[in-house]
C-alpha cells in the first residue's frame, strides 16, 4: 500500500501540495545561500592571490631598499675616510 494511493481526498492532496511548495522554497533559499557562499569563497581566493602578489612585490622592494642602504653606507664610509 503506497502512501500516494492511500489518501486521495482533497485535504490530503492540498497538504501534500503545500508541503511540496514549502520544500521547494526552502530548497531555493538554500541554493541562494550556497551560491552566496561560493561567491565569498571566490572573493577570498582572489584576495589570497592578491595578497601573495603584494607580499612578493614588497619583498623585492625591501631587498632593493636594503641594497641601496648598504650602498649609501659604503659611500658614506668612503667619504668619511
């Protein structure tokens, strides 16, 4: 005996339809949330990539600054002598 064949009166059918509509709304809401989370994840990954790129650029700049600083120190020492 199937639950679908058990009750075919209008009240039961109406209840099933309302439940199906509620479940569909809930599913759509959850899909919207999932898509929002996916967008946040993509933004986060993009930020990580950008931060990594900036970090590498700053490391290069720091190395260059140290090199220039050392050069100036040497020139200053030579000028003082």
